[in-house]
C-alpha cells in the first residue's frame, strides 16, 4: 500500500493511499459494453467476437444506439480513451464501448430523445475514463486513525487522475466530524500541484 498523502488534525490522522487491490470497474453494473481486440491485452468486457468484422455482423452492433471508439496508448504503461491519441507508433483503436437500444430503454425509458442520447454518450465516456484510471493505477482508498493509531474509518474504490477530485469524492463518504481532515488534505494537494 503506497501512501499518496498523510495529514493530521485535531488528534486524527488521515492516510490516503493507492489501492493496489481495486476492483476492475468493468465488473460493475455498467451501462456500456466494452469490446476490444489486442494481441497482448485482454481489455474491456468478455465477448466471443474473434474479430471486429464478427462484431460488425452481430445483433449487438446492429442494435447499438450509441457507440464510441476505444483507443489504446501503450508506452511505459497503458491507458485508453474515446479520442485518438494521435501517436501512430504507440496508439490505435482497439475496440468500442456501446449501448444497445434495449439497454438504453431499460435505463432511460422507452422514448430515447437526442438529450438522452447525449447523457448516454457522457456516461460511456465516464465509464471509459474510470477504466483508464484503473489501468493506470489511479485507484485510491483512505483510512482515519485516532491518536492511538486505531483505525476508526476507511473506504476504498475511488478512481481519478486528479487527487483533489478524488479527495472531494472521499469527502462525500465521511462523517461530518472528519471533514476538516479532508479539507486539509485538499489544501496540501493543491499546494503540491502548484509546485509541479
């Protein structure tokens, strides 16, 4: 467990750490389905399509309401995005993330408007970003200890490339009495980011 930050206030200590055992977010109940093909990596959701062509001929593809490309950047680690990385040597499209009309209707009702399609698109982008955070190791947890070193609160499963945003999400999951610790951590994180 690698420390990302430790702060103390009013007899309590907050330790924010990288969560090395974070659950793969593609195992969550996602709106989108992510299919990919790569000779070295098994990314996204499990599927039985041997090639992109098999996918194009499938009912899932034909019934896709919103479909976005998924690109991989592979250089000293991997990450993904719905936008092309623009590096012809270390990146390229590896698959898609999509929602079928039926799945969209389950989630958003039978009438799918252009506004709902845009909400779906934003959710697919968010799911891709969360998975990218997971692939890059941008997964965090926290624990709070009292003055005697006893753990009194903890939570894992926070994803994000910006620690300040992760701290804000953590703040929403703690007792009111510990909010000062997180505010102090946010201040330290902002000061550190300003020095970089």
